[in-house]
C-alpha cells in the first residue's frame, strides 16, 4: 500500500522543522538569556544551523535512537559555553558554576541511560534471547548447500569490473555514469550481480536527475553482462549519485519515515525486471541497541511509490529482509552471553564468536541465507566450531556445531598451492561437493584477473585442489577425497556407495595429460543411477580406456542427488586383465 503521508505536500518541509525547533529550544536552555528578546534571538540563530544539520543528518525522531539525543546536546554545549564571556552581546541569566554544569550533567545522564538500558552487564539475558537459534549437530550438505555446478566464478569485484567494461564500451554512458556497488540476487532462474548506474557528480544530477537503468552480471559467467535501459528501468530516486530530495534515505525521511529506523538499502529486481529499493524497518529491542526487523519498505525506483509490508507479507522475489548488520549483531549477542556477562568478561567458557566476514549464500531450496562462521572466544587459530545459516527473509537461524577451518584458513591454504604465482584467493563460499562441505574460491593474479578455481574441504585443509575451471578443480579435488577417505569427516549419507550396472554410452574428454571417461548405464542395481551421467578420471589403469557399451562395471560414488556424478574405484567385470581400475585404488577381488 502507498503511505498516505507520502502524498501530503505540507509534510515534506515540516519534518525538518521539528528537529530544528527542538535544536533552537535546546540552545535557549543552554544560553539561559535574561530577556525574552534575547531568548528569541538565540532561538533564531540556532534554528538555521539546526535545520541544516537535520537536513543532512536526518536524526530518527524516536526513543532508542542515540542520534537525536546527541543532536540536542550540541546546542546545549555550544550556547552555554560560548556565551559565558563578558564580551557576549547576550546577557545570560547567571554565570553560576551550577548552571555551567547543566550540559555536562545532561551528557552524563544520556550516556548513563544508554549504558544501563543497553549494555550486557545489565541486559545479558536479553541479548542472549534476542535471536532464537536452532542448534544442529548433524549436517548433510546435500540437503542444504548448492553443489559445485552452481558455484560462483564471478565475485563482487569481478562483477564490478565487467559492468564498468560494459559501461565504458557504450557510447555516451561512461562519461555520465558510474556503477554503484554490486549486490547478488536470484533473478531470472539464476544468480546475478545487480547494480544501478550512478551520476558521476552533482552537476550531472542537476542536468538530468533520472538515470536510465541498471546493469546485471551473471555470477557464473564474466562475459554475461547486460545493460537494461528501457522505460521500466528508469531510476528517479536512489543512493550513490543522488542528492537533495532524490537521495533515498532523505526521500523516505520526509515522506513519513522520520520516526522509525531504516537499514539495508538494496536495489532488487521483481520478476519483470523492474527495479525497486528494499529497505528494512528496524527498532531497538534492548535500550539503544539490539535492533530487530519490524517490516519492509519497498520504493518503486521509477515512480517513487512507497509500499510498506509486514515481515510475513513481503513479496517472494525480495531476498534481503534481514540486513547484514542486524544479523551479525544478533549472532554476536547470542554467542557472547551464553552464561551471562561475568562469564563473557572474565571466564570465557562456552562463548561463541562469529568469524570475520559473512556471505549471502543460496541454499539448495533456492532461499537466500547469511553464512557466518563461528569460533571459540579469543581463538586466534584458524579453526571453527561450526557455522550459522540465517534465512535472510525470516531471520530463522540454525547453528551447526561442526569443527572445521575458517574462511581465512581456506584462503591461505589455496594461496599456498599456487604460491609461485602469487595469486590471491577471494573469500570462499561453502558448497556441497560429493557429499562433503567444501569451500570454493576464485584465485586472482595481481591485476585482479581470475586465473584458477580452488576447492578445500571444510573439515580438512589438506584436501585441496586448484584448476583452470570448476571441472578441472573438481577432478583434482575428487582424487584428494579418494586418498583421504579414512581421515576426512564425511557427512552423514555421504559414505561411498557401490553401484553395479551395464554401460549404455561411453565418451572421453582429454585435458592436458588427463583423460576423463563419461558414461551412462542401461542397467543398474540402484534405480536412481539409471538417469545419471558418471565421470571417472583415469590414473594409469586400463579399464576406463578399454571400456565400451555393454560392459558390466562396478564403481563407487558418494551421492546420487545430482545428475552429474563423479565415480571412483571403477572396475570393468567384462575385462579379465590385471589393473583394470581407474580413478582410484585397485580394489578388485
């Protein structure tokens, strides 16, 4: 629905007059002038700067937001202490030291109230209960995580580079616009980085306030970038490159949202490709902190129409309802105050801290979730005790207690594999690879160009591999998994399963010195294997190279959920020769 206040012209200037008036009254209190005329003069000279500060700072006019309190303390200090001298033209009521202490007392009172109502020493149980967390000891990645076939090979930096290249190659666009920060989103049955254009300067905005549209870059293909500039994609209100009343926070502030907290300004596309600004309404739950999402404001970027939704009524195409900052604060509160403030401050037992960096990932169900690693307090090592997955729409959080390595440890492991090239690994994202939780990262050279893809097991940093492509890294990683069978912590349901069947079709793919055999089955002892494509990499055994349609074979796999499955311990029962295995150890009986 459209906010009715947004259509009331009189309300637009009035919203800034309210804090400016309070600013003037605070100045009068600080000055304590003797005459009514002097007080009026103080109010007037304070009102103008108060109006300017309110216009740019936009303090939230509600209890629980510190900005408005410090906004009012400013004139109290300035007008009390600047009018103390004998040369002041405004005669203050008294130069007593008692009145001079009023601003200091007010500051102490404000800070004291904020401390008592917010700090964990008095509110540890509230911080602990701010987030409801479901703890899980068992984790099957095939039920939650996407597999490697849907891995992101384009990160935010690469997406920005691709978008800027596209912008620079379009005549008349590069000189007028920049690219705003890219944000990942599920759109058009795929993952895309999306960003609106941004005016290069205030002068460009003054000449034409409307920007023509936005750009999308596929998260799996650097060259798949598109510039959308049709009539529906025009943007008339936004963040970067917008000023005055077109600046989104100010537009909302003067249209009915000056009394609520707003967070997480993100451009998202509806199914028709029309851009909308999605902003979360937040409110403090613990004094002046512990924010929680109360609703969502959706602004049509073209028409400026404002719609407000409760959390459970938000349209399904919107991914981000729970802002990153809110989720991180809630997770930190839940983990730090597990046994109260004294335990956090002096003992440190059972405390869980989020690891640096949090990523928006997409689960197998297609839902967006914030992934946050977890470790013990003051743990300076590179190990984790588990991770959190927070649904970015509902805020439902699950904590999986599972030891592993941090994202930073995964980065250093992969960089060590290619240290002679001095590549840098991007922050890795967890995926399901052959039933094993696996970090996948992009390795870049000094110029930021993608050179390789790296994979490292969440449970064991020694199981790692790199390749020019996801498929290439997958082959090396699968070999590492095979060799580490006895050591790596396999997920439940990921133990190798043996399959026996008859070859239907056979093909070979050569990459350097490595040959990969792809095959399907016409008969199998497991029905799920009949519509799968299997791959096995030869390592000197003759069985894969001599196999043909009609041969009876036996091999093992870790999962059958995906259509393309990596096989190992391949044995051809139709060949009566020694050493007829490939892609693993010889296990003929």
